[in-house]
C-alpha cells in the first residue's frame, strides 16, 4: 500500500514539474512560435489569450491507466463538441482546444500533421499528452490498442470532425472535397495491411470508398510504390 502511494505521489510530482515547465515555456515563447492556422487564416495567439485559455482548464483530470507516467490529464472545461474535443476562439476564429494547447506550449503544428492524444482522452489539453502525427499513425494507434469496431467508429468520426472543423468546413463525413497526395498512397496500403477496412480508410481521408479500392486493387496511383 505504501509503495503504491509513493508511486502515485511521484507521478503527481512529475506531472506538476512538467506542467510548470510548460507554462514557463509558453510565457517566454516568441509570438511567431504561437501561429495557428484556422481554416484559411493564420493567427497569432497573444499573451492575454493564453491567460484566458488557462482559466478554462481543469488540471486535476484522471491519470491514463495505460500510460501513468504521463501524469494527470488537463480537462477542457469550456465548450466541447459531442465527441469530447474542446473548442476555443482566437480573433473570432474557432479551433480545437488541443491544437491550441500544442501551439501554445510546444510550438507551431507541422504542415499536414494532426495533433493526437497519447492519453486517448479527447477532452485533454495537457501538452505532455499531445503529439503531432499523421492520420495513418492515428488510426494505426487505434488498431494496435485493440479497440472494438464501435470505439473505432466513434473515434474516427471525432477525429474527422476535428480535422474538418479546423479547415472551417461543414462536417460531412465521407463527402469532403479532399484530394489525395502521393504521400497518402503508401499510408493507405499500409492501413489495409493492418486490417483497416476500405470504408474506414475513406472516412479518414475524406474520399469515396471506391477511390480507396481503386488504389488497393491497383487501378489508380500505379506509379507509387
């Protein structure tokens, strides 16, 4: 019992140290490092907006059971969409709170990447729980963790909703004006090898299922190996 208590105290202390380091980093970051793209606009997150952002966070969230070393989740207390993702506004433009947190505490989100959760808690905005990854890394993470079809469907819809919302588009899963790029083709084939179905992959990339099967059956993008 004492050992378990000691471990929990150590995890909490580590989490607090990480949080304090992140706050200090956010306060000293150059404004250029807090650029975030929302739809067709790129805006800077100012110091006063960071202060308001912090007021909307509950840092006493749960500790992820599968990754307890990460410490507690920071739960978003303000508006959240049905899937659990928080929403925040900067200069009259709305974006997902976890993307804003990554930008504030880590830096500019690399082009073409999503902000993903190590903790699998969509309401969490703790920067130490977030990482930048591709869409295929997102879904492969779900496959590796053995989520059932119902869980995967809900998370896919949530992540698609997050991706579409940050482009400022109306949510229409599977009916987006998305265009595949050459770098997407190997990812799509790898997802299929990992057991992800064609319709699921289509929802990820915002294209028709027939487009995915044309790639998988070698009818299109033959030149990409």
